[in-house]
C-alpha cells in the first residue's frame, strides 16, 4: 500500500518539481515585462552615446532614435535641413542630451508613449504674463491628427502602423483602433499598414480627424507561413504547406483545435471518433499512412504533444483553442523531412498568440450552447412490441411464449429517454496582451465545460497560458511559452465499441418491461430469468463514485543570440509533463437478479509522463543582389518517460473507500513504465533568385532507442524547387493572371512507430509448469513470449509531388492543384507466430503501402459596396493500396464473434477492407432451403447450418462447393473514401457577418455492426423498432430475418448486408454575428462588442441508416476504420456567444 501511495503522490510531486521552476521563471518574466514596460515609458532616463562632428541635426536625431528606440515628430520648419552641429555624449541620459541639443534651437519637447514631439519654445504673453496655450504653439509649427482605424466589420484594429510617408516617424493604434499623431504640415501623407490588410495612404490636408476602414489584402503572397524551425514568405514556399488562421479556428465550439480543421484544408481528412465530451478525433494527412499509427506530429510552440485518436480522450484538448494564432500543416516529405522520424505522417505546427507593442489589450469572450444528436436516434421496441418479438422468438425455438397477451405490457420504459438528455456546453475566455518595444506579453485564462447528452458524462477544462518575449539587448532575446491545464472528465466507457455489453448499445438492449426504480425507491433490475439480463443503465451510471483528474504542463524557454549581423543562434528547452489520477468506488449493491456478490469494489490509478526536448539552431541569412541564401543547422535531443500504477480491491463492507490490504477479499496491483530517446542533427539550405527561382534542400539524421545498435540511425533527405513564372519578363502583365507558380518536391522521412525495445526478446509471466511440485498442482513460472528481432529498422516514407499555384484578377481568385505519391516501405508489423514455436509474436519490416491522389483548392473574395464576401472550396482524391506484405498471408485487423476476421490487410487492396460473406436475401420457403442443402449432392449435409429455415439469411456459395464456410468469405467493403471535399463562405454587410462551412465524404463504406446485435441477434434482449418488419412468412421481408432464440443459422454473422454507403455532406458550422460599437460602449470601457448565434453540425445528408455517418477509427488502428458499433452519437450544438474588446 505504501508503494502505491508513493506512485499516487509521485505525479503531484514531480509535476510540482518539474513545473514549479518554469512557473516561477514565467511569473518573473511577466513581472519583468510589466515592470520594464513601465520603465520604457520613462524615455528620458535612457542612455545615449553620441560622437557628432559637423553632422546635420536630422542625422543626429535619427541616431538617437535607433539608440533609444524612440521616434521624433517635428515640423520641417523647426530644424533647418542645412544646420550642422558638433556634439559628444558618453552614456548620458536622454533628457540631458535633448536639453543640450534643443536649447540653441529655442525648441522644447513633449513625451507621448514612445514618441517625442518637438515644438517651438513657448513664450510669455506680454499682456498676461502667462505662458501661451501649448495648443496654439503647436498649431504654428505642427498639426495634430487623430482618428480610428476599423476593419470591414466596423471593429477597431489594434496595432495598425500609422507612419508619415517618407519618414520612419509614426505611431500605432490602441486597443480600440484609435490613434493620434502630430504631422509637420497639411501636405503630409499618412500610410496605414497592418498584417493581412491592404495598406492605404491618406493626405492630411486641413483635416484634424481621419477615420479609415482597412480592407483585407487581395494579395497574400507576402504573408509569412511557419515552416520547420523558421518562417518563410508564402510566395517563396516550395513545399506543400497550408496555413489556417485564428479567425477560422475560433468558429468551431470544440475543446480541441483539430475539429476546426475539418473541411478547411485539402489533403487533411478529419473524423471524430464519437460524440462523447472531449472524445478523440482522427486526423489523416494525405491518406492512411500506416497500420499502427497514422497520427501526424503535433508541435505547439516547439513542444511535441500527442494526437487524439482514442475514442474517449484527446490529448489535444489540453490546448486552449482561443490561444492559437495559426496552424500550419506540412503535408509533403519535402517539408517534413526536417523533422525526420517523427514526421512520417505529416506535421501540424501550432503557433500560439503573443504580445505586441502598445497599450494592454483586454478581451473577454463567452458562449453557451445546447446539444442534441445530429439525427433522430432509433426507437427501441416498447414493452408491447418487445413481448410480441419475444413470443415469436421463443415459439420459433420450440419454447412456450413468455407472454399470454403482450398488449397488457403497455409502453413500458423507454431507456433512451431515461439515459439521454440535452447536453450543455460553455466556454469563457479572458486574455490580455501588450508590451513595449522590448518586452511583450500574452496572458490568458480559460474555462470549458461540456455536460454530455448521456447522463453523467462530462468534460471540464481549466487552463492558463503565459507567453513572453523580452529583448534584453540588441543581440539577446529571451522568452517563453507556458500552458497549464487541469482536466476532469467522465465518459462511463461510452464509445468503447464493445460488441456485447457496450454502454450505448446496452441502452437499447435493456428490457422495456423493467422500471428505473422499484416501488420502495431503490433501483430496479432484471427479474425474469428467461431473458438476457442487461443491467439497469441508469443505476450503472449513478451508482459509482468517480473522480478522475489530469494535469498537463506544456512549456518552452528560449534564448536567441545574434553575435553578428544576419547570424542568429537559438536554444530552446521544452517540456511536456502530464499527470493523471483515477478513482472509482462501487458500494455493495443488488438490483433484481443482479448483484455485486456482497462485495464493494475500488479501483485507484495514477500515471505520470514527461517529455523534454532540447533544440539548438544556427541560422544565417544573406542577401546579395537578387540572390537570397538561408542556412540552418540544428540539433535535437529528446527523452520521454512514463510510469503508471493501478490497484483494484474488493471488500465485504462499504467502509473501505481507500485501498487497504487488511480486510481485502481481493487485491491486485499493476505497474507499467517505459522510456525512449532520440538524438538528431539536421540542416537546411534555401535559395532564391529574384523571388523567381526557388530551391530548398533538407537533411536530417535521427538516432532512436527503439532499434538495435546496427539499425539505430536513419538519414532523411529532401529537395524541392519552385518557379514563379509570373515574375518572368516574358510573362504578360495583365489583370487576368496576377500570379503563377509551379513547384515540385521529393523527400524521405522515417517512422519508428513501434513499442520500446522490440528488437529484444521478451519474457512473459503467467506460464504454468507441472513439474517440481509434490502436491500435484502446477507451478507459476515465466517463459519467452515474443521473439526479438535485432534487425528491425526504420520504416521509410518516400514521397514526390508536383503542384501549381495561381492568382487571377489581382489575386481575388486563387487556385491550386497538386499531385502527390507517397510510398511507405519496410512497414513495421507485429506478426503472430505459429503455435508450434511456443512463442506469440515478433516484429518485422514487412511490405509496402502507397497513397496517391490529387488536391484542389479554390478561393474567391470580392466586394460590392458595403457587402464583402469570400468563397472557398477544396477537394482531395485518394488511392490507397497495400502493395506488398512481403509474402505474408492476410493480416487480420478485427474479428467478430461467430464471424472470425471481419477486416483484413491484403496485398493489392486498400488498407483494412471489410471481409465477410455475400448476403443473398432470405430463404422464403422450405423448398428453397432443401434445394440449397442438395447443392453438394447430399441433402443430409446442410448448406449453411442444421437449423436453417425460411426467414433466415441466405449466403452465396462463391467457391461452388455446395456449402457455406470460411472459403466463401470475400472483400465486401472499403472504408477509404474516393474523395473528400469542403466548401464555405463568409460575408459581411455593415455590422452583420455570416459564415458557413460544409464538409463531405464520398465513396467510402461503413460496416454497421449495431444491426447484428439490435436487428438480427438471437439473444433475448430488446431491439430496435425496425424488427417489427422482420420476416413472418413468405414474401413478408427479404432483409430482416425471423426472430428466433440462439440464432441457429448465425444470422448475426458479418455479411454484405451490413455494409452501407458512408458518403455524406455535413453543414459543419454556420454563424451569424453582429458587431456593436459606439460612444455608449466606450463609456463602459468597451471598444467593441460582437454577439453571434452559431450552429455546429447543423445537418447531415446521407443514406446511412445509423445515427451519424462520421465514423473514425477503432482503437487507433487504421485496419479498423468505419466500424459503426456502440458509438456515442455526434452532437448538434446551438450556441449564443459574445466577445468584448476593451
């Protein structure tokens, strides 16, 4: 017990030890940022060193601007252009220097933020003796201009640069978009610029107020996208990289950002694995890349985190979606090779928000929503219908009917109504961002809560983020990213996809003749032993005491040093620490015929995992003439450890609610641990000539602890190039084709997606021996269980692609097309060994897999008066094929009771195809059954089974031997879609805005296993309403078999009638917003407010008979895709939200 409690507290202790130091450092950094920002406003205390000998005063002022990081604003009449001075100052305060320089000019100054305004010296009024009005003095030499800069929706834009044309002098807008600037004269022109928006110029004239609406830039070629270990202009990117901005991510109400990618990006196939709160999501980049693990690599501000393929949990849900600034997806090997072994399935780079110069910008956002299933849930049989179905099943099996008159049973209990509720979802976010010229910060706090549609299921997250950047000197910069999250969740096992006894299917199978409560208020249970005994599902949910908590810390500390111009050294240390605890207590209970055998049960678990990454990069950039060169060298060291412990015990009393060995009737303890490490060196060379000819070369070497000494290292190269044809002199300059680029790339990346130390033989326990024991009982021992393979090596992914990008009509219309071909060789597979070997399995490099296809992307934006709109669409085709299994037989993906293998991996076929018999309707008459039995020439040998009768499924004899057996099974379906697509649009008119996003899938199949247990099962439990149309005589049905106990024909075996069309089109998101601004809000301290209504998963169009056709992976296995069984339904979310900017 002491050892176990050590593990329980170990997670908290290590979390505090590992997390406390970064937390203290981050707290210090934030305090420093605030404190230094306050000092930065006292510009006059800054030190200045000057050595001016007969220099123009304007040149001296420019030198002071650079040293003190300030800006001067003054009239050209104040400082003559020809006047020169001689002046020296060594480490003098700026105040002293200004006094010395301005006194001879009879000038004075005023400090406004980072700006120093120079004016003529005020004089005493001869009439009053008072100093003249400064505004009057200002009017003589300078002119003050103020105004507000807004976007197309009328929202103030903070941080817009407002610069006097032809100078470096200017200012930035505040949190509400307001600005004030002093200009030399009425002939001044102001330039307004902001990232992502078209720059505009306005002549001041005689105006003192200038308001401006900035429009989204029609030319996005100069946007910066994140690449591996750096950034690059979009126009110069030679790989396949797509960027998704924060505004697009924020429109989806979800605990994890991956859900927001659905339908947004060509080549990225996103499916949810169930609708349970905080449930897993599968993300596949350019097809199913592997059998074992097709997750892309996720990196948040340099920190590696896990993917979200689990049905019931998603590690990505620890990241607050509102903190994300952008998501950049690296799809091809030419882009991902810089990450080597970790990037075989693509890379998703998440950049979180950071501070910027200016006054603190506060923001508050909140929404509340209600959730219901996307489509109507199937109705279970009511009590009368159940009685009638059971009577028919019992009689068909030669047993007495259990009910004399089923109509007396009435409606009974609808367990769907008892177990399902209207879900609730809410999120509240507060953030503050700001900083000075040298120190910037972003701080946020978030609360997310989702009470699920099934009772007692929920997901709750509280998180805090602190990001800082501090320019210590002109050569040194340090900063951090830190996120801490606490998660509390309960799923009750919903979505575990159990074939029998699954939480969701159990709701349908529970007898409608049973009540929720007994007359005395206790929970009811099954009382009739003639039927199956599914437990009272309400009691199952309310009975246990559950407390699950997870803590996650993701942090990054970095430092940059620039020893000489154009050379930057960067070192970063990143950590990802996760700690979890679970607690489940069940009291002694009895419910009808079911009970806990007079025992209470207690299960307690804890886990701790941590990964640290130390990376160092050296970057050199050099421009000479039309040439641009960029060199990158780097190293990576990664180490990851995990440890878990679990104890379960039972007692004959409810008094023990913590683990204790004394008094325990049973006590079991399990522990698990593991460690892996990675060491890498990498480099990249990027070259461009006149931004016209582009070339990028990557090379990385990885060493992994997962392989033996002779196979530990792998080298992964890539090369890509681009040609911007539109920049050629011969290319016609017209308004039709404004940009045209072709690019191509080739690369190799590796994968080590296997368990640790698989190259070593493993010994397993639980092997019993009959010798050496005088009592006649076997002795417990251990034996070699898995055969090690010292020759296993990296999987290798080789990919080439060629693409075209074009912009038409001044880039209002953008189109891209790309062909990709990816081949994975030396796949790491666990192969089952023959029983005669005495061993279970071994890992080998076997076979190859290809994915190829086309990606298309189209976007258009325009305006008409005050109406501004944009449209977008994308489509991706997929061709997935297992080329070789190295001579191995079919590999079984999933088995089903009574059917054997139901998904397989076979050469020449897509990965994880469905495997079963071909259904041929139902036998209608005894003569049909007899004719089938005679096909093999012997009527005594049954065609299918001895109990086959009219009303049973009839299966096709594919090999013609006159009987149905394993050799008649064939491929009956394919879960891989032929293509996926997405399209949507945004529009704004005055203060209204509207956005829609659709997502669709076509050409895939779904294997609906729910129908086997709820439609054709021979078990004496409840079923769904469709069985009221079951076969009851010749011609009554050819699709739903007769009701009969024990299923003598095995009507529930997997066959082609269970394969359904999985194509669908979903309205993923629709949102209508209205922005409020004006003097009334400003009086409350609010610069702008936006309210909106949103519906997520508004509707889905499909032929699928289940609740929702979006079916992800089972157990994170690509060979188990599209299996519809015991799934928590998807949710339609209707929400109302508000955002306030202060």
